C-alpha cells in the first residue's frame, strides 16, 4: 500500500497480539516488517508507540505505514466453477464457523511458493466474512474435516479446546500390508529434522523426540492392504504417517514416508493420492455447549479404490 492506512479494531479482535492482528488483516505481510515498524515507532496505536507484546482492544485506532507486497504474494482469483466446487464441500456453516471437507492436493494456506491456499479461496467464496481463520491444519495431501473460524473469539475458543485435547479427530488411512491387531496404541516420540536440501521430515527419536501417541483400529482387511481408523492423542507434525510407517504399514501413496515400489500397483489402478482422510470431528459447540459431530465422506478417488480392492 502506497499510503498510510488507519484501522479501527473490532470488538471481536480484543486480546489479539498486534502482530497476529496485522497478519490477519494483510495476507503475506512479513512479520519482520511489523517488528521494524514497532522498533522505529512507525506503527502507532491511539497515536502512541507500542511494544511488540501489545494486545489490541476494541476501538483501538491503528496507524499503518505505507508498504508494498510483492506480486507473487497476491492471491490468485479462482474461477466460479471452482468456487461452486468448494461450496459443495462445506459440511456445516453458521455465523461462527464452518466445517469443510478439504480436498487432497490443496494446501490450507498460501505461502512458501503457494499463491492461493484453501483459506484464501474460501475468502473469495465468502467475501462478506471479514476474515476466515484456520482452527487447525491438515497436510496438503490429506483430505477431510477442516474447522474454520469466522470470528477471533471463536478461533480462541477452538484453540483452547484443541490445546486441552477436547476435540476428537478420527482419521482413516489405507496402509500397505495386513494389520492384524484388533486395536493398538503407538507411543513413539517424534522429532522434526531439516535435511541438507531444505526438506523438512519427521522421524522417531527416542532421545530427543516429543511424546506422540496414536490409537489405531483396523476397519477392513484386503488382500495386501488394511483400512485403519487412527485417533491421534497428540498432534505432532506428520504423526499418523510416521507412526504407521514405523509399524511397517506405511500409508499408500505417501511420497515422503511411504513405499514407492509397492505404490506402483495402485498407480496402475489410477490411484496416486495419499490415502489419509480426516473422517470426523467432535467437540462442544462454542455457543450452545452441546456436542456436535461432523463426518466427511471419501472423495471419488478413495471410494473408487476401495470398491476395486
């Protein structure tokens, strides 16, 4: 933006830290730039200098210096057909939040070379919503239930119940091999690693890893595959994928942790996506405090594969 801007904080944003507030207002705004504004006194709230830890209040009058976002950081305008497709994936929606059956292959958020993620596309679908916020994340290749808040107060509620593990998230995964136990518990600590070429990967690490627990239950056995229900007690990055691989039952078509040789048979059947699906969500509604649950059907690719098997 080439000119100074002024923003008045809505009551719904009360309590949000100043950097997160500005990031919610301007997609692609670098955090380093916000901190530089604060250090130099260029970012003012109610005409006063602030600290980096400042939390906004309803009615705050914020002065934002001129800035420019690179063209590559701007969102791509999606077609009406794609917006209609996204509309068909909404499982539930009210004034506070929505639950969407996220498609495989779409990142939840833009950034790191991705110009338009799911949240940016949904913002185009719901332009009347001031800001849609991810309550949690799913990997790009994972499909299924994704919870999105429409208000900051609702977002903080979801973050709190997620932190306290009061949200039940059930996943379905098709894995290589026949998994025999009726049910089981995987308790293996995980640690993130940065490889020399820049790729991030997660590995089991008994010494430095963080605790990670996943409960599993086989749902259906096929000739060389098993459909598994997975309930992650903790929420580590790539937890289900790494845990199942550690049992020698990698998820089919997992390009990062899977078995590419075994995946060839599925490729011949026309299936190439990661078969990890966030099947259901269950939690207490923020307003009624009554339990609500949502179930996401498989996409056509997963449904067709299971029928062929």
